[in-house]
C-alpha cells in the first residue's frame, strides 16, 4: 500500500468501522471488527486516523485572528485541544494559547504531540507522537445485559418511618 493510497483510506471517515470497510475494499479481504488486528505503522502521518481508531470524532478550531488548532475532541465531557507539531518550534501555538487563556472556553488542559520528551507546561501536555495511541475515549459496552430475575435491593435497607 502506498502512502497516497493509505491517506485516501483514512480521509473523511466517521469511525473505526468505516476504516475497516475501506481497508477490506483495498485489500480484497473481509476484515471484521473484533476479529481483525490491524497494525498501523507510521500512524503519525495520519493522526486523525489514530484519533478515530480510539473512538474520538475530531473536529478543529479555526480563527482568522488567532489561527487554528489541529484537532479538538471531547474527552470526559470537556473539549480537549490537540496539536501535532514537528521540529524545534513545537511550543509555538498561538491558537492553542488563546483558547487556554480565554475564560469563555474554560479549557484547562491540552495536548501537543511532537518529537520531544514528556512534560507539562501551563496545562499543556507535550508528549511524543507515539503516545497518541494511549489517548482513549471511554466506551459503553455494545450490549448491556440485565438480569430481570434478580430482586431489587436497597442499600442500606430502607427503614419503615412508622415503626418507631
């Protein structure tokens, strides 16, 4: 698979199911969720695919005045801005600095994936790009199982207000 083809597979996808469908079509093999292990080498070439594979629906922030943020995802009920940078100027991020200091946005933390060591500066986590694989969105189980025969219990047992 060439890099150009791989980027096409991951462009404009909604979730990991769509990635499997596109990979199945490209490889001419049926790939099933839960039965297929896919290794994504050089994923840093397509960080949006990494976010999608971990359950996020990335959007972005753009402002004519302040610039843009590569990705914004919802994590634990809050907006989490994410930048992907390379080179020695990874600390330059005007738009990210703006949203972190603007009280209206109420954003306390952000992540900048880059090629440096792990550290936190003013609520911004600088992390090596390979660590993007550890950013996970909690998911509900696909099927919830209830035992309708189990008795309902109250803990602690409810007291009868008339027995005193």
